[in-house]
C-alpha cells in the first residue's frame, strides 16, 4: 500500500503529520478554534466532498487547497498522499460531517501513516453517536458502536448476534431504511425492546424519540423521517429479552 521503505522514516521532519480533523455534523458553531487553525496552516486538505467542504471552508475563510478523498478513491490515493507526507507536507483529512474514520474514510490512510512512522494527530470534535447515546437515557458507561448494518448479505445474522448484547447498542441508519430496520429489530430484539432514535442532531429540526421498537416504528410509518439517523438500543436484560 505504501511507497517508502521504513528505513527512510528517519528523514521525515518532526513537523510532518496527518491531522484528522472533525467537522460539524450540522451546527457550524461546533467547529473548534483549533480545527480552524489547523485547516489554515496545513498544505493540503483531503475532503470527502470538495463541494460540501468548500462551503465550510468559505464560512471560516480557509483558503487551503483541497483534494477529494472518499470511499471510491481512497485505495488509489493512499500511496500518493504518503509520498507527499514523506516530502514534508502537512495534510489534514476531513469528512463531510463528523470525525474521519467513524463510518467515513480515514482508516486506510491512518494505518498507512502508522506503518510509515508518520505522525498522526486526531483532534477531538463532533461525532453523531455520542450525543445520541447520551440523549437516549440508556446506560452509556459500556456500549457497542456498530455503525451501519450490512446492506444486504449478513444483515439478519448481524442483528441476531447483536440481540445477545447486554451493552447499549448504537447504529447509524439512512432515513429511507429506518422503518425496515426497525421492523427487523422488532423481529429479532422483540417489539417491546426500548430504543431511542435521534435525527438531525445539532440542526434546527433536531429530534429524539424514545419508546419501544413498536412505538417508534409506528411513529415513523406515519411520519417518514428525514436527515441522518442514529438508533440507540437498550441492551438485553438478563431477566427479560
């Protein structure tokens, strides 16, 4: 995957590094001062969608050049990015919203940097599952973040495995698949399992609904959801499924 031998790592400048920079999931006020400074100081910003990120950069008057880096081209671009880092460039990676690597591109490049002894620095910042988890009212001292379920193959098997979990579960879902997922959850977890569904977090129409799988599914059957969805499922009780 990488193009420079490990023995060359001694020549890498201590200032050379890849920054993983979280961006707001909706409310621009969640952008940190440090994130703004880093994005202004680096030589290049890797963006999931340069059009989306362009609006963010314009808002904060950030003029750093951008290059696209997304799930469809990340395998092809890792080598060239590592080469730039090896020559002394400082690069930041951002996604459309939230923290890179959390259900967004970032893992492959981070791993390549570690393998090549290139400094890696992840800034703290927005990610959707944390406020949704805390908002749910379910135990959040121990939880399982599952991200998106498999699209087709293995979906049912994955749900059946998760149904055994006693820890709180956190899933991401798209609005057009939410009712289907809640239907499957009712079949596997039981219709009376308590869940919380958050959507449009930090945005004007932010909403969190809490209740049984059956209650929440019936609500969204009548009121089709919009926006990004986070599902939080209470863990299985030892006394009752």
